[in-house]
C-alpha cells in the first residue's frame, strides 16, 4: 500500500520569508505569513471516503487556525492604532 498526499490548492509557497525589520509591524507580518498559508487546502474530490475524512479534518483545522490568526492580527493592529483592549 502506498501513501500519496492529495493535491494542495493553492500550493504552499516555499522558500519565502518575512521582512524581519525590527519595527512594530514585525509581529503582524509573521502572523500574516502564517495566515496566508491557511488558504491552502487539500483537494479531496475523487478520494475514497476513508481517505477523505483525514484530509477534510485537516482542512477544517486550517479554517480554525485562520480564524484564530485573524483575531490575533486584528488585536495587534488595534493596539498599534492606539485602541485600548478591554
């Protein structure tokens, strides 16, 4: 039995980095890079049901990570804009 990964769309961008300028936007840039990766999903159409389950679960986790990162980015941007957190 062989193990093959399903296709990922859009493909992950490898060999990229974050502008590491030590300024107040550095943490936001890091989180935005991770958030961009959350757009990549495993394509499950055409897979058998037993193979689909794990990849669909991983896609769901991508969505959950995206939501958490969106909140974190919003918090950092609001702090940068001078809003007080409650």
